[in-house]
C-alpha cells in the first residue's frame, strides 16, 4: 500500500465517518438489544436499522461530508441502506444460525464488516 493510499484511508473525513458511524452504531445497537428482548431479532434489527438510516443521514451530511441537504439526496440515501440491510440481514442469519454467535455480538460484526461498503456509498450519494 502506498503512502498516499494510507493518507487517503486515514483522512479527516474518513476518521469523522468512523467516529460518527461508531456513535450511530452504539445508539442503534442499544436499541437493537432493548427491542430484541420483546420482539423477534429480525424485527428488532429492522427497527434499529431504520433508526440508524435517519441518524446516519444527518450525521454524515452535516458532520462528515459537510454538505447541504437536497431532495435528491434524501430520496437516494435509503437505497444505500436497502442494499446494506439485505446484506446485513443475510450476514446476521449466518452469524447467528450457522456460526452460532451470541445475539449480542452478531450485529456488531455485521456493522464492522459492512463499513467499507457504507463509506463508499455514502460518499457517492452525499458529496456533490
């Protein structure tokens, strides 16, 4: 890996993305844990995931990419997470049912594994 690749990887924008993504993940993870006590894990995941979309849009738009909101961005943004939800739900199933990981651990691994996809798609949609 070249030095310029490392600088790009650890740019201020990417570090901000990681920080605010971590904050979003913590909030939605806690929501998932609370909900999974009273509803099926997939429903808990869906509700936490939708909450995370709204929070991610605001945090990424305002603090990571420092962009203005637009109708096009608002309408395009959920498409990122439809793709990620489908990937995440499938991965969650594999982690829980095939690999037998604990219910409290699997969503964290899903979030980590989908991080690169999320960054690239967010940048593509939010940056003019």
